[in-house]
């Protein structure tokens, strides 16, 4: 990998900090230009080198083991954040423990969402956006305090809303960098990587779940369906894309 001088990041964007926001946008554009033709591992190393304090946010879902493995061989001490919404499949919780132990992740941070007012666990039926905000977005944003950016496992092929996904982007509302090293990967790339590195698959994949979220909001998909068709099936919702802007919850369409 070619070593580049670090791109220094501006201070965290203050509310209304248009100059800082513009600087952050320029930095992300420079990172995208720099790493445009690089492999996922180079993007990951570059992010660790160039993007300040970063963490991997992992759902320990269907393909998560790929990025978790890349982190383990690149920097085992990189913080890995896992949000336990309290609504996950038991299989996910067991898989999370097995994978973290096998890969030797040294800074795994398990965030247990406070169900707050959803004591009976039915909010997802009445208001899934509010449920995702309560159980996912809010705990994640709290866990990311102090970080300049975070690594996601999102890929272009997963949904139409991700078709133009870049390696680096600015997160609405927080000004953090979102890093997507696998943005250009296809299903075959993931499968090949897992086979070559003999990585364990989430057990629900073999039962028809190519994308795995919370148990009440995930169903299997049939052959030929969009891999994410089983997420919030029957609803217009595609992402957990709830963000906080100036203290208010907004639906941005940007996935978390
Ligand atoms: S995916 Fe469903 S259960 Fe999980 S936080 Fe979102 S609405 Fe709630």
C-alpha cells in the first residue's frame, strides 16, 4: 500500500458550523479521490491512519465477519461497537460471542439499549422509526461520542438507496466521517473472502436470511428477491436512517 501523508480533519462540526462542515466535505472528497482505486483493506488502513479516532460499528449480521476479520488482522485494538437492541435473534447473540472470541477482538464495546418507554416491546409495531431511534440510533450516537468517524459494512448492491455509496461520506447532523470499505463489493466477493479465510457464517444465512436485523423486523427472503427485502417487510422503511440534527429527530434516508 502506498503511504500518504495524513489528511487532518477539522474539529467536530458545531451547530451551524458551515465552515467546518465545508472543510469536512472537502476532506471526504479528497479521501474518496485518494482511495478511489484502492482495495477494501487499503481503505480500512487508510481510515485508521487518516480519519482520526474511529470505531467499527458491527451488527454481527450476515456479512459482518468479513469486516470484523479485516479489522482483526489490521488493528485488533480498534474499538468495535455492537448495539444490542434487546430485540435481536438469539442466534446473533451467540454468533457475536463466538466471532469476537475467535478473532481476538480486544476492544469490543457491547451497548445495551435502554428500552425506556417500550417496556412491553411493542413499539416496533406502532412506530418502527421511533423504535429504531430508541433502540439503535440513540445508543449508537452515545457510543460514538468522542469518535471522529466510524466504519460501516454497507455495500452498494444491498439496496437501491445504497447504489451510489462512496468509501467515505459525511454523516448528516454529526459531521462524523462514515467509512464504507466494502462499498464496491459484490456477494461473490464476500463469499470468496469468507471461504478463503474460513470464517464462520451467521447461522440464519443458511435459513434464508441474507440480511439480519432485529427478530420482529426481519423475515427470510425468497430466491431472486432483493437481499434486504426481508427487513421491515411490507413497510416503506428501508433503513434505520434516523438522525439527530440540532437535538431533533429527522428521517434523512441516510442509513446507519
Ligand atoms: S429493527 Fe425493529 S425492533 Fe429493531 S429497533 Fe428497529 S423497529 Fe425496533
